[in-house]
């Protein structure tokens, strides 16, 4: 079922450019890849004749019409789950995600995710992304990483935010509790990240292949002789980047179920009670504390901050007061 149409005449300055490029310039509500898909589906006419080749050149005076089908219902179930919403408008929503909440349905986590919650919360505000009425996941946080995440509500917002993330035009800060004291206390960690050749479920700093990654860190507090609170700033956004880089340097995150393989030797320098509290922490102690970006539509710079979550704050108290 057709919901709307884009109708345009090709002006002189657009003579001889690709059809999909012309339409993307004419209507920025849709990504070029989405427009290309619609053309290939036979939903575009040039001078009242159907065309299916997105690469053909348009000519001055051509009458172009692109039909936009009504967005299909998304197959994921909408579920009413409480959300800590920091900001919301027509184009996007910013959430303070709790630890334990998966962002997107996947095998083993088919429901109860952030996407399920957003489908219920946003409802008909979702105008359609890729032809489906769904939220646009711009970036992800691991299930057990807490903190700030932005989600697009329109295809235009998703396209522009994704470009900004890819071009590293996003400000992101994380708070982490790690084992040991980094030396130097402020610095950067670099190393290409790819699949661990010995364990495909893990990521690792690899000598060949992988993708370049750089993490800047700053020690905020030496909580006790064995544990530090650090701030991390990402130049890149690779899977498990902070967790992998710190583990590679011998300072894995407290509670990390993947990259903390054994009891850290430095734990012998703190009392047994503190050691137990740190070793029993049920998740990686990582929190996305700041997210700043340029609004994809208004071009206004937005910045959001989230304090250390209660579980990490309580752990710090237990580790610090008796040190």
C-alpha cells in the first residue's frame, strides 16, 4: 500500500546525475540506500515510465515520481518496560540504560529488550526505517554496561547520526572500575581489535587484521591499592573496546565475565572482605556517563550526563571506606 509520493522536476543544476542521488538530494527524509531499494522494487517513474536502475542519469526537465509504501509492522513484540528517558523529540530519544537490559533482540534474548520497550513507548511516532515501523539503533551498549544511549525514531535521524558515529563526531565518556593502577595514570591505549583467534566469543588486540582502536583514559581515583576508578574517552567504537584494551594492559574491569580470567594478583594487597566484594560484583563495572552529539535535524549540540549507577557507587563505598 502506497502511503505518499515524492514528485520532482529535474533542474538544470542536477542534469546528468544519478537517479538515486537526485532523489536523495530532493528528499532527505530517506537514506540513499532506502531510495535505491525503492527504485529497484519498481516504485519510481521517470516521465511516467517505471525505472528500476538507480544508476541511470536524469536529464533537465525529467518528471520524477517515487512512491513510498506504508511502513510494515515490525515483527518484534512491543512490551511495556519502564525507561529512564533523558530526552525525546520527534526524531530521537536518549535513554539512560540500566545494566542487564539488552539493546536489540537476538538468540537467547528474544524479548524484554530496549527495542521491545521503545516499540511500546513510541508507538505510531515511529514513521518507518527501512520500510518497517521500528526504532533505529545507532550504537549499542553491552547488556551489562549501563549508561546513555541515543536511538533514532526516523530514517533521516538514523542516517545522519550513524554518519556522525562513523566519522567520530560524537563525544563519549565512560566510567570504569579496573583492577590495579595504570602507569602512567593518564594516557592512551592503541591496538587493532578483532576476533580472538583462540576463542571466537571474545575480542582481542590482534597483530594482523582487526580494526584500529584507540582509548584515552584518565585515573580519577585510586580507590584502594588494588582498584582504580578511571574515565575513558573513545576515539573509535569497536566491540568491547574498553574491556579489551584494559585487559590487554593487565587492568581488566572489575566483574568482567569475559576478560577477567583469574583472580588478579594485586588483590592480595587488600583485605579479604574488599577482595570478595570486588570479585563478587555481578557485571563489568562500566558505565556510559556522557554522550554529546549534534542533533541530526536542528543541528543543535546536545549533551547528556549520567552519574555513576547505584551498584557501582555502592561497590566503591565498600572498597574505599575500609581501605
